[in-house]
């Protein structure tokens, strides 16, 4: 009698799960994306082998003795050369001064940038990563009077990928490399 009740409860709970999962096909991590409608050549495909891991900290900053106006022009030019679009520049220092705050960092700005064509691959299977978009490059003048240019490493987003995607990982690693090159080109060490 108890065995019949246990089997009945078991079948009521687990049978819908078994039936519901019976139509799932095996999905593997490979170069072919099973959800892809068509094959597309991306910047990553063209740069195969160039998107390897580079060793930079999570927050990458370089300081240099350059005035902000010159750095701004160089940054805009270097980003454009690598096909990044500046969506918006947030002038944090200016906003703070408009609020009457005089004791704040000078030349603090946030450049919000993206390459929308690659964003497709990053967000396709991980839509919540849109919260990390666009990528940000920041500036501020430190206590020594030097201009600091930096970024949070774009590939940090890999930590929050619930659905690992090889193309997206390659794109993010390529961003690490390219944006480090942009920052370094402005502030030669």
C-alpha cells in the first residue's frame, strides 16, 4: 500500500520532467553555433589568433603628463581607427562643479563606446550582459597632476556569462587587446 502511494507520487512529480526533457537535443561548445541562422564573418574571424589572453588587471590604468584636450583628441582618433563608436561622453567633473562642488577630481570623464556589430555576438546568448554595455574608458587627473586613462577590462563580462559562447569570449578578449593598445598609444610609458 505504501509502495503504491510512493510510486504514484514519484510518477506525478518526475514523469512530467522526464517527458518535458525528452525533446532536448545535445548542444556542444564548438565553432558552429547551433542557434546561428547563417554563418557570418566577424572581426574575430578576421583576427583569428589575435584575440589571445593578454595579461592586464581588471582595472587597467595608465597615467601620463599630457593635457586633457590633447588626450581627448588622441583618444577619439585612436578609437575611430579601430572602428569603435563613441556613443556619449559623460563630463563628471563639469557636472560636479555645476552642483557647486569645488573639491573634486579634475578632468573626470567617461567615454561610452561600442562596436555594435560585435555586440550581436556578445549579447546573443547572454542578454543580461547589456548591463555592461557600452564599454567605458575613463579619465581623471590624479593628485600628482597627471592624466589617468583607464578601463575596466571588457572580458570581465565572461564571469557573468550563463551561456558560454566562444565567439563572444573571443570578441571580449579582442576588446581587451585593442583598448589597451588605444590607451597605451596615448600614454606612452
